[in-house]
């Protein structure tokens, strides 16, 4: 059952860590962590994307209350929610990597399904398009 793992931390520390990891996952499309943390992050991240699919003021405020960066919330509502509009859950995947060298903890990557991180070429093209539009005005 998700949300019941203590992860060896106090409640405040655990909540802060998970908020940061969910924000990082939604911002970058993937995050590398231990397997147990990955399972917790997956659960919360899927809830945030589901809030984005509702696209109401209340759901945006609920997302802002958990995700630590406003631009990531905007990304969830503008980019990710339409990407997963036809999918009922299952927005993330967990890939097991094997044991960590230092302490043998099972490592994993949590990744958003079908998400392609914008490359430098895409950003450059977007800037040029914006500049052309500005010049036309």
C-alpha cells in the first residue's frame, strides 16, 4: 500500500524529501534513487499528473501545495496532462539498476512514460521562432 513506508526518516524530513524528488521527476522526466523511494515517488507523481488532467483551480492549488516550483506545476498542467489525457494511470515506469556500490541498496530509475525531454536544438528553435514573431509585430 503506497504512502506507508517511513524510509528511516522523521515525518517532516520524509515529506520534504519526497516533495523534492517528485518535483525533480516532473521537471526532468526521470530520477535515480533507491527502489523503495522510487515506489513512493511514483505514487505521488501519478497523483500530481492526475490533478493536472482535472485542470481546475482547486487542482492547480493542490499541486502548488505539494510541488516546490511554480514552473513545474505549469509544465504538469500544460505539457504532461495533455500527453497523458488518453491514459488512465500508469504514467511512470521503474527500472531496477541493481545494488549500489557503497551500501548495497537496490537502485532504480523512475521515468515518465512517453516523455521526451526537450533537447538544446528544440530550445534554440523555440527561441528563434519567438524572435521571428516579435520582429513581425
